[in-house]
């Protein structure tokens, strides 16, 4: 079946540090890949997405590149801020899915300290 | 604010009881998705509706049911509640079921079964 594996958290970084959150997936064909972010007490928000191999999604300084050869979609940011503290979810929608439901990883909690 | 509303925000009930969670999608969105977020299972897709019709089912228990009404709001009914049903239930909506259409999440309903 389809699945997403994320690095275990929590991750604690100092402000302006470099962030990487690893994400790998298992799916047939060419799934579409997503990063969602959940701020405390809120619902999930789409952060970025990529729908085909070698695509780079980017938003608010975050980036992730769809790597078919390594089945990965790692999230990166060059300089994190305290306001980036949240839980980050990697997710996929498989190719040819009739319903387009998201399959999520377990989430990675990020805490950024001043 | 995603434009998706969910009520109630919090719900505390007892085992064996039945509850109804309500979701109003963003204006213009025809597709509604329900997800469950629990500590042990993570975020899981439950069920999807598109323009009033059930489109797909995920890991939804037989004790759970849902429907989408002509005004496009949706309700998730949970019956014979068990302790393990305690979770955060999210509704998401999109214009239509398609990868290119972003799923917008509501703030969730937190259910506690005692």
C-alpha cells in the first residue's frame, strides 16, 4: 500500500539554523507529494507541493524537491524563525486515485528557540 | 482562516454514546473529506463526499457514518463510542477531487470519550 515515513521528532533548533525534515514514501507510479503544517491549536495548512519527479515546491522560504530515484521529498529551510515552530506533515496522493485522499506521515514537531 | 468551519470545537461524552460532528466547506467547494488524528494512528483518511455523493472510504469504522447535504455541509456521525475514538477530527474541502485542487482544513473537533 501507500505510505509515508518521516523523521522522528521533536526537532529543536536555534533561530536562523538550517532545517531539514526527511520524508520518504512508498507508492506505485508517480504520486503527488505535499508538505502540510499544523500550528498549535489550528488545522493543517498546505505549505508546498510537487506533482511530478524533479519538481521543486517552495513557499515562505521552505523548499522540497521530488526525487523519484530515492522516493524522497525532504523539507528544507535555510534560516528558521521562532514563528516556524509547528508540526510538519509529509503526505501523498497516489497516481490514479479516484478520491484524492491524502496519506500522511506521522508528523515532525519543530521547536525553534530564540 | 481556511474558510472551513467545524462545530463543535470540543466534545466530551461517555462510552456508548452517539455524537454528530458538523463541517461547512469553503464557499464553492463541492468535495469534503474527513480525517481522524489520534496519537497512536496519526492522521488517517476516513471518508470523502463529492457534491452529495460518497466518493471514497478509508479506515472508517462501521460505527461511523457520514453524509453530505444539498447545501454541501457534511456531518460525521460516531456511534457506540469507545475510549479509543478519542481524537481530533478534521474536515477538509476542495473545489473538486483533483490533485491540483488544494484541500483546505478546518480547525477540527476534539472528541474526548470518557
